[in-house]
C-alpha cells in the first residue's frame, strides 16, 4: 500500500480545475444501463470508486471504452442482473445499480454494499422507495434480491433526505409506468445533475434541487454525451488546505453556491474569498481564527464530506471550535491520528471539541477512510516537519492525482510505493 511523505509548512499558490464530481459520476455510470444506446461521460476522474463501478458494469455485460477522461458505455449486450459480492463490498454506490438494473432486467440482486466505514449506513430508505414502486424484495444470506415484473409510479415520502435513496428512486422511476413523486427528497447538486443527465436521455424529471421531485415515467431512454458537474468536495479540500497553510488559490469548475456553507465558514475564519461564475479565489495569511460551531447537515448545510478536512484546519485556528456530525455515527476516527500530530481534540459521540494549538508537528498517521485521510494530508501540509500518511487506498477512492495537484500548488508531498 502506498504512503505519502509530506514536508509541511509550505504556503500554497496556484490554479486548479475541479475534477468531475465523484458523487455524480457514480450514479451516472449506474444509469448507463437504462438505455441500450451508447452513453458517453466526459471528465471521468481516475479514482478507485469509478474504476470499481466500471468493473461492476463490465460484470453485468457492458462494454466500456476509456479514452483519457472520457468513458463510453455500451450496455446493449448487458445480460446479468446480479452484482458480484466482491465488487459491492468495495463500493457503496453499487447500491445504485439496484434502481437501474431493476429497470433494465426487472430483477436485481446485490450483496449488502460496503464503502467508507463511517457509520451504520443502512439502505432501508432505498428499499422502502423501491417497494412503493412495486418491487418485491427478499433479503437472505447477506443478499438483496429485488424482483419487479412492472415498476409503477407512486408517491414516496422519505423520512430523511437521503442522497442515495433519492437517486435510486429516480433511477427506478424514470421508466416506471405513471408518475413518481419523491417528497423530502435530497437537494444536493449531484441530484440536479442526475436529473439533467436523465432528461438529456429523454427522461421527464423536474424539481431536483428542491424537496419535491416529480418523475413522469417514459417508455425509453436514448444515448447521451454528457459532462458532469465539478466536484465540490474535491474543490473544498484544496480551499481548506490553502486556507490552513496560507497562500492563494484559484479554482475553476464549481459554482460557489454549491459550496456556500464552506465558503461562509472560511470567511469567518479570516480568509478573503472572491467568486465569479464558476471560479473561486481564496487568499489566506495562514493565521486563522476559529468559528464557534460547525454542524453537518444535508445540502445546503455544511457537508459531512467536508467535516474531517475542516476539522483539520480548526486544529491550528486560534480559539475553540465545536464540531457536530449529524449524518454519520463514526466519522471522527481521524481525530486520534490528528492527536499524534499534536492536535487538541476531544470527541464525545457526534461532537468534537477542537482547541486550536500554535502548531502541529509531523507524525506517522494512517488514513482510515476517504475524507478522514484527506484531513490527515491537510494537517500534514500545515505541520512542522515530516509527516507520513499510510494506507492511501482510501484517499485514492476519491481524489485524482491528489499529490500532483498539491505539488502544483507548491506543497512538498510525494507518494512512496511500498
Ligand atoms: C452520499 C454521498 C456521501 C455523502 C452522503 C451525505 C454518494 C456516492 N455518496 O452518501 O459522500 O457523505 O451522501 O451527503 O453520493 N440513511 C438511512 N437509510 C437509508 C439511507 C441513508 O438511514 O436507506 C441515513 C444514513 O445512515 C445517514 C443519512 O441517512 O445517516 C445520510 O445518508 P445518505 O444521504 O443516504 O448518504 P449516501 O447516499 O450513502
């Protein structure tokens, strides 16, 4: 397993362009089996989650062509409704295949999905939604077997605006007979992108971005050539790194409103931020003051996927920050690693109290999940001396060329193959 060696203390200066959003590309890839025409997705990042999703598509019989960052999916010869357990264990987003494979084959069988170990992550809302559309579900021996002779539109009220459940219901509803209405739907920009993508294939979906989504089922979807939105979590990570280390960064490719909650906090921390269309420019002197409270919420609240990286920044901000994680139960495992670098963090359940220290020092730490791993890199860039971040497999799930992009900003970071 590879590791990063980081010599901290450098300020970061430069320009970056966002990769396409991981959390859009994954459901879009799943959606490719909804048509037997060719689906072309541009700007596909080279990250492990995407590679795993492409493996899954190959397993169900799709032909995949990769031309640099373009993925061309031809599912005209797709045959299988079953996703092998070894692949679903690697990737939680394999659960999206339920909605799309069901639509295509009237049956879908997957084992319980894996992904980052950041909490219980049940899929009851996904299954409830599918049942409302007429799907019969049998859960046995760790497998979920879904059968639907016919998918029929229905009204679905989600108890919680789950991103994945909203997406799965859209995928199952887009070709269902009649109209599906999702209330208390997730409002994330990635949902809007899925709507736009499916509508570009001939779907009739409206309302994404708001709490109610209306899907009028269509008989068929056609091929599409599509560029997904930029990755707000990737962009947020580089903004946080620059804010913490000091310097100036210009990032293109994500509308500022998609990460407004983070920008708001960073301004409160003392960063100067200028936005123009899809461009964000952040300047920081590296001496930040803490904000009192950061609470993760569904969009447009502060994203849980930014919580760890932002907490890393709080470690050296002047004052105390209270962080509350409302979405996932065990998303503070990185805190023990940050403590090895000299951070002062107390975690109790969903709350972390972070008292800013004057400086972090280099240490050998281990990445336990994707965003927690990114947080350790952010801390290592700020820390005095050398840090080693072990087990990059998690970070490689979500950041394309993380070290290359950070080096282009002036960071001293290199990957060592073990
Ligand atoms: C997606 C994102 C992930 C992000 C999360 C929250 C993708 C591929 N992943 O994950 O990066 O951290 O949104 O913004 O897009 N829940 C249930 N039952 C369900 C489904 C969810 O109780 O059936 C709960 C979860 O345990 C969690 C909350 O709902 O507490 C939010 O989860 P959800 O929005 O579904 O996250 P994901 O779609 O898994």
